[in-house]
């Protein structure tokens, strides 16, 4: 089985009282992101990858930031629950890709 992941939503920075907060909007619902969520979400934006590949991208990006790379699974699960990351699974990669793209919209 192959499971593919990608990020969805529209990114913007909300600036209130000099405090910048990353916001991702999906289906007109705004979600504020923590630093670790923002790093993983940005790794997955414009990419379609397996969980192992996503983990590797996340680990490379958090080096030197003080963020624990071992939190990858928890951060990924949180983004999936919040509908900011979507996935699809199938026997072969091309089928998983089709399932993933079939459920996305512009």
C-alpha cells in the first residue's frame, strides 16, 4: 500500500499588535499554526510525498531551530485532523495519486 500526503489551503500572515501569526484558510475556515505545524505544512505545500519523505523534509527543515524532529508524527496527525493536510492510500502509487487529486479542488 502507498499513502501520499499533501498540504491544502491558502496561506497568509495575520499581523495584530505587531505579533505575526501564520494563518491557513481551508473552506473559509481559518486556522492559526504553531511553528512546528507551519514548518511541516510548508514542506508539504506544492509537494505530494509519502510519510517517510515528509518526515525527512521535516527533519531537514527543523535542524537548528530547537524544534524536536521526533514530534513529526504528532504534528502530521494534528494537521490531518485539522484538515490542513490530506492523504490517500492505494495499492499502487499512481492509484493513490489519482485518489488524492480527485478529492482536491481549486
